[in-house]
C-alpha cells in the first residue's frame, strides 16, 4: 500500500515519444481547437497534449507492486502544467514520474505526482503535476 515512505520515488523514463504534425493535428481536432499554431509547417502542440505523455508514465505507478494501486480504483482529481516551452513537431520526449506527496487515510490516499517531460537532448519542456485519489477495497472485520 502506498504510504509517505514512497515520497521521492522516481521511475525510469518512458520510451521516447515522437511528437508529429499528424499527432498534434489529431489532438487539436479532438479538442475542437482550430488555432492556426497547431497546423502548418512548424506547429506547436496544444498545452493539454502534455497530458497524453504524462499519462503514459502513470503505468509505472500502477505496475509497482509496493504501492498496490489500481487504475480502476483511481480518480484523477487535479492537473497542472508548468511550461518551459511548447511541445513542437519533431520533439522526441520522455516522461519521468516522481511521487511528490502521499496523504493516506483509512482506505484512501491522495497521491501527488509530477511528470517531467524532457527531450532526447535532456531539455526539460514541461512538468505535469497531478493529484490522484486512490481507494482500496475494505475487507470486513
């Protein structure tokens, strides 16, 4: 079960994800956002595109047997982004997750994580900070 003892735990970066014009365009269309910056020869990604990459790092959290967390018992309660620069077509990005804070009470825990998105050249592009609410099944006494 996840506890305060897990604060500071970091996981290896995800495999590189290539940001392409097609992926940017598809994401913008899904949002219904036709901002010209998301199209053309040198497009930038919508800011929330970072959530796709950050979520790919969450798998490490749910795969960690020490934490006993299950995606099906988790609510994504909060999301914030801190940007150094926009994601651009051609960026090859990895996502590295760190557990920042755990507040466990009874059969639930608020888990704060940060995911640093960085290029293959180790340039930090964005930090996606999330709060997850996780509950465990309560066994009758």
